């Protein structure tokens, strides 16, 4: 059954070369696997995601992947120093300290778009 499975995010890229450069230069990530039309990234946390080429990139309009980190502020500062711009959203109960959103018991988060206009999130929430 699906309860025994693992899940992998799939992130679309209209230009795989451009996306690869963004993920390397801005996020510090290098593919662990690659083939024609797709890349796989694996984090030290043991999770992975596919970056694949498609004309559908950037059309979701919502967060498509979240990176769970120990310190959102530290990551925001490091990414900002590399030129990453952060998005601000207005949701009930949310407070802002610069680019970091406070969400009460749900922790802290920050959102940004990759080179393909996909919305990504970093947060300090512990996955269930």
C-alpha cells in the first residue's frame, strides 16, 4: 500500500540548463543522478527530488516543494547573499520579520522562486 512507500517531489524546468545553474549557484545543490531531460538531487537529510524539463514549469502558482531546515533566518541570509529574492504572502495569523514569516505554532518559513518561476519554501517545521 502507499503507506509503505516513499515520496519524491518533481520540479518542472522549462530550461534544464538554466535551472541546473540556479540550483548550483544559488542553492548550492548538485545533481546526484542525471539523464537526458532530468536531474535528481539528493540532500544530506536523505530526501530527493527530480528536476525535469517541461513546458509546464512555473505554472503551479503555489509552493511545490519545501526544504525543512534548522534555522530559517540563517538560510534566508545565506540565500539572499547569493541573490535569491523572497516572496511575501498575506495569510491569516502570519507575521513578518523581514523575509521570514512567523506562523505561530507552525514555526517559520520563507518562500522564493527558482529560475523557472516555481515557488519553493524553506521552513523549520518538523515533518510529521
